[in-house]
C-alpha cells in the first residue's frame, strides 16, 4: 500500500434506524382497542361485585339495627306516618341503633340523588331513597277494617296497619325485611313484589348484576335475581319469604 494513503473503514454501530409504517401503527392501535374492549367489561363487573359486597355489608348493619330496635320496642318500625305529611319513618327509627351512620342507608351502586344525610325528613311517597322496606308483604288488604297486611307494618300508630309485634314474624330467618329498590321518586322506601296501581314502582331493584341484595329479619343478606323476587315468577317458597306468617297467599282474599 503506498505511503500516505488512508482508507476509511466503516464499523457497524449495532444500531439501525427503523420508523413505524402507517400499517404497523394501525395494527398496534387495533390491538390496544381490542384489549380495552376485552378488559373494560371485566373491570366494570369487578367494580360492581365490589359495590355489591359493600351494599350487602350496609344491609347487614341495618339488620343489626333493626334487631336492636325490635329488642327495645317489642315491634317492628312502621314505614310511614299515618296522617297528613306521610313521613318515611323506618330509616330514622333505625339510625340511632346504627350509631348515627347514615351512610349505611346509601347503596354505592344507586344513583347519587338517592343519598340520605340522616337529617332531612323523607317524604314516603316522593323522596328518593336507595333501600325499600317490606311493609305490606305480597299484597295489601284494606277490607272490613281488619289487620291483614303481611309485611312488617305500614302506618305508624294505626289500629289495623301499624307496627307489627315481634312475635307475628313466624320465621325471622326466612322473611324479607329490606332490599335494594327501584328508585323513581314513588314510594322508594318500600318494596313490593307486585303493586297493581304503581306497576314497577316498588319492585326490588336490579342494580347488582340484574339482581338485588335482600336483608332478612334475622340480619343475614342474600342476593337474588330481580325476576325471582317479583310477580309473575314468584315461587311458593319466595312468596312465603315476603309474609310474616310464612305462608304463600297466592291471591288476595275476596273482599
């Protein structure tokens, strides 16, 4: 090699520059979108399962408060006052036995406008609320001035439809007391498996995976699909769970 001449030698750096093509970017975006579409329903279901668990805990605490109230008073709280402004009573009556924890009466899956602060009076027929009380059972009877309601009591102090004595509930572990409701500003604080003049207004709710958490008188909580709790799909066993005498009462008695 002649002196004075230099040759350049290129040494590979180990790096190569490569830009994503439009097709590659679209493929990545499509994969991300697919993963999101797969994961979101699972995340939503997981969130609802968590809310369902919190709700069941709230209802269990309400059940404990209910039993403390009945122990002290000897009867179940009525749903509302009898005359004039129909004030919903049962939440306020139980609140002191729940140590003033008003949050227990709010379901995490219910709309925010159902939340109660534990202080404002509740209009039984119009105030939004998250949970309903089994005041009448499978049907309401108003004939002949006789006490024939099958739930836990509707009108406070009423001679026939007032507070239910403790011993009238024959099977506490199998009688519905409180459940998720269907909030619509129409008697939200009550639940009913069938109501001729209010249609779906007092049905137990379906906000927890198409079903409702249900509190029984003995304070345990069970989840049911909504359709299992309402007419026309009530089984004999489920009808019994609505009634204080633990009988199915398939049809109202003739007037």
